[in-house]
């Protein structure tokens, strides 16, 4: 791994399990940093925008933008969730989105760490349209299209 650090935000519920809902519907985000020294937990960030505009439109652009601004200000580069909504087309301009199938953060982080080179390579491309990663026991990456 190179000397660059990579910050990840995991979308979790109140109990700390990855949610089976869209990223923006998380109760909180667990922020981790991966570097050549390993992985460390940095902080837990409550999602203050969870219900923003929900009475008007689920997955609103305003809500998505607010969450993106918050996580960008924390230096996050990778978003990890069990689902993403329609805002994924905005998300992938600033972040690498990662869909996971496990609700256990430790299991997901272990797999991501084993395959961190793929994420590092994607960050180096910095094309303004990062690919979507899917994590089961390994990692798959694909382009994001309007139908994703």
C-alpha cells in the first residue's frame, strides 16, 4: 500500500450494523482510516440529515448534497453501505461507493483491507466518475449507469 491514507464511512444503524437501506438513511457513519500502518477507527458521526426533506421526496438532492458535504469535510473518500439510492450518480463524482452484503463492519473492513489496492487504483484515476465496488467475499467493480 502507498503512503496515502484512505478514509471510509460505513452507513450503520444505532447498534453499529450496516443498514439494509440507502446510504443517506443511516443513523450514523463510522469513519475509519486505512494507511500503510493499518486500519484505525477515527470517529462516529451522527447523520444530522437522515430525515432532511423526507416528507417531500425520499432521496432528495438537497439531502444527498448535505451528506456529501459533511463527509467530504471529514476527508472521506469511500462510502460503504448495503444500498445506495438515486444520488449514487452524484456520489461517484466525489467518492468511491461500495455496496456490501454483510451487516458486520469487521467482516466488511477485513475484505476491503485485503483488496485495498483496487480502491487505491480507482482513486489514482480520479476521473470524476468513480466505479461502484461490490463486496461479498471479494470485490467486483463496475461503472455506474443511470439504471444502477
